[in-house]
C-alpha cells in the first residue's frame, strides 16, 4: 500500500470513528434528557423542581414543601393522565375527520407520524434505537418480492 493510500485510509477511519462516537454520545444525552423530563411528571420530580426554584431556607421548610407536594402528587398524576387521554381522543377525532379529505398515501403518512408522537416511549422501551411501531423506511412489507432499499414492483 502506498503512503498516500494509508494516510487516506487512516483519515477516513478516524472520521468514521468520530461520527460513531458522536452518535453514541448524542443518544445517551437524549435518553438522559427524556428520563429527566419523564421524572418531572412524578411527585418527587415536581418537588425537586420547586426546591430548585425557591431554594428552601431550612430543612424544616424543605420538609414542609415536600409534605405539600407529596399530598398533591396523586392529583398531579391524575391531571397528567387525564390530559393525555383528552389529547388522544382529540387526535383520534381529527384523524377521523381528515380521513375523508386526505388520499390513502397522505393518511398513511399522517398515521405513521402520529404513532411516533403518540408512542414516544420511555427510554427503557426503545429497542435498538427504533421506536415500537416504526419501521425502517427502506424496509418493504414481506411478500412484495423487492429487496430492502428498492422500490416495490409496479402494480400489474
């Protein structure tokens, strides 16, 4: 191998390694952020948020704040759940109305998009970087005879 080829190969290897490391670090940071956001929906998460905002003057004040938050935690959870259900009902209603306006391709695209938003899983539910229900856009449904990454055969 020539020196020029070796240098190019080494440079390319370092570039690829940097990209891979960047992707992994980015994934870890996103997962941590999602966990932190999900934690705010709980009593202890809300208590931490309030404590950071008000900076309690004493342990007694901190304990009293915790008592109030712990008493309200079930109500917070109920409101989060109810709001989630209301949003799901509204979304389903809009999807039903749009089904008479959009063509089948547009409707399918919208359904996939909504499933991704709706099914945004907690970090523990992710599988190999994919969301449940999400398919690789290069995958084809089984049985159409086309290899992955290739368009399906034209209809006859």
